[in-house]
C-alpha cells in the first residue's frame, strides 16, 4: 500500500522538555496505524502537529504527496485530514441529525443560514442520516446531543469528523473513560470506518489496539522506538521493557 502520510524528523520542544524528538513514521493508505506509549511519551503532541493545531519546531508532514507542514488546520481538513474532536464540539441542545447536518453544511458551503433550521434543506438532512447510520445513531437521531451517553457522544464527534469526508482520521484516545460495552461500540465503529478511511489511533486500551491496528508505532520519551505489525510489537524486547510489560504481551 502507498504511504498516505509521511512524518519526517518532526520535533517539538516546550522549554527544556522534548515532546517529539525527530519522529519519523509513515501511515499507509487503507490502514489503521496505532500510536502507543506511556503517558508523556508525546503521542498527543504528535497528533496535534499532524492535525495542524500545533506547529512543529522542525521536520515536515507530507500528506497525500503534499507538504502540509505550514498549512492551517482548516486547510488540512479540506485536504482530507481530520481530527475527530477538533472539528467541532457537539451542540448539546441540538439533535444528532442537526449536529451532523451542520457539519455537512460547513463542509459543503451550503447557502443555508447557519442558525436557520437545517431541516429546511433536505440534502443536508439526507447526508446527515447516512452518517448517523454509519456511526450507529439512527435510532437516536432526534435526541439532543447533551442527552446521549458518553460513548454515543464520542460516536457523534466521530460523525462530525466523517462529515468532512476525510481520507485520514486522527483519533486521540476515543475510548477514554468508557466501560466495556461503550468501548465495544467504538471498536465496532472504527472497524466500519476503516473500510473507507485510514485511521491514526492513539489508545491505551491494548486489547483494542491489537484488535484494530494493522501496524503499531511505539513512542517513548518523544521518540519512536519501534514500528511493526502487532505480533512484531508483542515480541519486541525493547517495547516490553519500556511499556507493555510481560502481562500485556502475553494477553
């Protein structure tokens, strides 16, 4: 598979703290690529640089053959690179369909007035209903965002990102704070989404990572210490010592 995203020697410092230290990695078209590592390893900082919400001090980001290192976040979204919870926060008083229709409107440049009821433009609502079905919220379409369960709200946030029609979706700990049932819901959603969208996944749930990921990169102290398929990462002694440990590797 060709590389969709290429990170070249990406570096970010906060005073004397090195958050990402000459990070280089590639994400292939069609894969789920997981980023794992201990707290403070630089994973979220790396995702922030990829998405455009944080500028790197050095290095470059190549997306679909184009250098996007200096592009603003909204320009990267238009190019097909989306980060789920940074597209927009959900409108808690608006229904699932209204949330999704507004996201479709923002992408499509519809002439509909922003605060005019989105139900007045059928094309927006039709696409919103398709996205609601994809994220498993069809039966909750008329429920206000603020009344959804935590896992449902995370699914809706992913739906808002999908409304931009990305080629690459960045997910930063999508299962954080969830119980087993909600986590299974998000795992199922990622398995559906991956059929049409490449995914970079930051996640501490190792069961989910090893189930979902085609390849895994391990960050420790801002550096990539290993990249490989799940079995290679399980068997890597340096990864075992630095992060996973014997219990996780034998699970």
